[in-house]
């Protein structure tokens, strides 16, 4: 893997603790009834509203490069769902693109589960049967496991234009008390908001009892440029509540 540029070594007094290298990364954001989303958001946080009574819920699929943990360690998968919440604009960092509270994280890698749990306190679940199938041009993905299908997403943009981007944001996790951290992502992607039928959610334990009938149209779609890599970085978290 490439050496981390010095400017990514820390944000304020928070050092870099995880650097992931991604082969594929699709993230779709969906409109959802705010009343349903707030069931999964800690009282200290405020879910954003894209219009009155409507919040944002995102699901991302990720395929990681091999050798993340040690030479010869295999590539692995992650499926993650988050609620979009208000960012803390007092934090000294590049402008936050969006802030997220993690709801559910599945992975087929025990190494990933251990590292995320120890350093970021994410709500991780080891799922050795997790499977993902991407379209040839990486503009759609199906995710499933032995419990059945989970999601099926496909881009509604027939003519994607890819650009290199560097995004910064914030994340919250509430598994060992409420924790806050900063993340960064850079790579080549197409991000768009074209309406249309962008996919399907299936009843599954991954959603932790969320009423999927209250998820509405797709708000934003982020898809990677085929055959390119992206980097995702996470910085040391701080505890906000025990």
C-alpha cells in the first residue's frame, strides 16, 4: 500500500488510527420517515431533515484490498448502515461533508471486526456468509447472506461522470458509550441525485427491526470509477458519554 501523506497523519490532536484501501465502494442515501429513523439515534444527536419529517439513511457496500492486516491477509467485505446527523461545526477540521451515526455493520472478516471494535467502537457483527455481487461497471450491487437477500442497488444515472474528490466527515458510535471521530475519504467517484428506481430493501436482521416500509426514494447515489482504488481514513475517537 502507498505511504500516508503527512497531512493526513492527524486532525487536531486526534492521530490517524485506521487507513483502509478500497477496491469498490457504493453508498446510497435514502429518504426515511424521521420518526422511524430517530429510534436508532442517541438523544444527544439530531437527525438531519431534508424536508419536514424526512431524514436520511445510508447503506454502503465495500470491498477492501488484500494485505490490510498482514501480508497475505485476504480481501474482505463490509455492509454498513448509518443515520445522517447534524455535524459538530466547532471541531477544528476540514469542513464536514456529512456526519453519520452507525446503526449496523456486517463484515466477513474477523480481523476487521476486532479492529473496528477496539479502535472505533462500531456496532460490528461477524457474518462469514456475507456475499456481494457488483455489476461489471460497478454501478450496482446485490448483498445477501445465509439469512437471505439484504439490498439490491443500481445507479439511475445512465451517463456517469467521474471526478476525484476528497471528503471529510464525522461519525458517532454508541456501543461502549457515545464516541465521536473524524473520517476522510478520497478517490474517483460519480455522485448524483437523479430520481428513479434505485433499488430494493429486503427484511433482514441487518436492519435491526427498522420498518423498511418507511424508507422512500433514493436521495443521493455515490458510485466509484471502475478499476480504481479509494482510501478511507479514521482518526482516534473521543468519548462524549460513558
